[in-house]
C-alpha cells in the first residue's frame, strides 16, 4: 500500500537549475561581485531583517564597502531603504531606541514588498550561468 505514495521525481527547468546553481556558487563564494553582495543582503534580511544583515556583515566584511556596492545594483527605492535602515541601526548601537526599531521594521517591510525586484535582478544574472 505504501508504494502508492512514492514520490515522483520532479524535473527542474533550465531556469530553475541555473537559479539553484547561482545559490550554490554563492555558498562557495564564487559569484560575481555585485550579485554576491545582493544575495548576501537578501539572504540576511530574509533571515532576520536589516539589523541582522548589518550585524553579520560587519562581523566578517567591510560593511561600508558592501553597502556602496549594493547601492550600485539596488533600485533607488531599495537603496534608500538600505540607507534609512543603516541610520536607524547606528542609533540602536548606542542604546535601545524604540523609534529606531520601528524604522528598521518599516524598512524590512518595504524590502519584502520590493523583493521581487531583487529576484528579477538575480534571475537575470542566473540566466547567464553555464550549467
């Protein structure tokens, strides 16, 4: 009876294979600059918001350099959100600040609303990857 519930293998499209390959390359730190920074930004914000992004990146890389790179690839609205979130984050470093936490929360929300634009940029990059 359990044989009836065998999982059917799903064949991925070339587009899906390239998308997966892009993320595999990212984990191996072999994606092109700009896209690597964008993928890190997306991954960290999705995992814990802008505050997590700033915390984690500043612990291992030059955050200012990362943000400058991001501003060259992000759409203007998201580049502005990044700046606003960073300003609020700096306030949090000095002391607990409820207004700054609210700003970060709003920035996270705008990021999530605009995330399709990031996915579009990454999909365009992934489409150029050789399998």
